[in-house]
C-alpha cells in the first residue's frame, strides 16, 4: 500500500490543478476524488456543457466544479497559460493527445522549461512483490541518450525519496547483463555505473547492464553469479527506450493487476499525464504523486 501512504501526506494540501480538456469520465472521477480529499483544487478547462454532463453522470455529488468554458481545441493552451502565470500549481492531461499538450507545455513562451530532460516516471505497486518498482520512461522520451538517462535517473531518485527510499538502487536494464560493444545499451549502462561511482550521479547506487530477471530476483542473480548491491534488489529500472518501458508498464498493469502512478518531471511544474486506457485509480494516484512535487 505504498501509494495509499502518499495520500496521507498530501491530503488537505489543496494545490491548484489545471485540467486540460477535462471532458473524460475517468479524469472527472479521479479529479473529484482528489478534490474531495482536499489534495487539489481543480480548474477544469473545456466545453462546460460536456464537462457538466459527465460530472452529473459520474459524480453527481460534485455540484459546482470550477470550469473554464472554452472549445476543446483551446483547453490545452489555456490550462498551460494558467500554470505559466502561477495561477495553478500543476497540470493534468484530460481528453487531449499527449503530443499536443506537451508541445504547448514546452513552448518557450510559457517559460516552463528548466534545461533538464522532460521524462515520465511511473511507480508500480505489484501484487506479491515486496517493494514498489519505479520505471522510466514509458511515455515521453523515445530513445534516450546517455545525457538524458542521467536526468531520468535524477527524476527517479526524487520519486524514490518521496516514497521514503533514501538511497535508491538503480538498475540500467537491457537484454543481457554483460557489456557487449555491439549492444550500445550495455556500454551506456557501464558508463552510467562509473559516473555514479565517481560522484557524477548522486544520491543513489547505479549499476548495469542487467537483464530484467536479475534486478527483480535475487535467486536469478545468484544463479548467474552476479554480485552487486543492485542485483535482485533494484528500486529503479531505467529501460532502454520507450517501447521497452511502455510494454513493461502495460504488462504489469494488465497482467499482474499492478497499481500505478505516473508523473512528468523535468519542467518547472509536474504534469499528470496518463494513458487514455488508464483507470480512474491510476489517474487519482498520479495526481497524488505529482502533487508532492509542487
């Protein structure tokens, strides 16, 4: 119940949340739950008539949500503008394409860039697994460079810290656990490990390359003769690309019924950015997680 513990920390904080294109059932349900718990004070952007109709159907007890009535096509821009002006503390994706919303968010006119890589971090709470797994990046960076992976690790460390993990163990994951010059991912893993040893990546223990089995199973690591503080004990998994990370994320959610929460870090404010297929519960916990970074 790691995610539920986060709720206790943010309940009553009431941070302002701008919801872009809020005309979505699960979004409305998740935002209402967060509002009821006083986790956030939401402003819903989009067609008022449609949003009100969804709210009446899904959460009839929410009598007067704050709505900025605007065409769906303008909802992303207006929500980002509100965040940019400091009128809202963080941003949430509703019924709008990820690329469309993030293009606005990254527009230099809004001043929300920091120079860091903007990446997604997901917390997975897996039934029968003794600890949360933090994975990156299942939704933003298509094919991360070495430099981007450094930023991704830093974002994951921040998330690990809010989960109470002071010195997270970070695994650089690929197909094999040895360095093979023909597989650039393994070479990058070795470089990232050395950078960590020399203090260029701080506040965590980084090792790799690893295959997936020997970062989640101590038994698998022992059978392969792998000696590392990260082997079988990883808190953070840095996947080679968006395809591997997205497949792992969805496999955990749909096959193991894992609970999840995701946030976009690297900008001046976090973004609650979930898949259209994600449940109301996932969207709710993503609001909870993101609110810890504002």
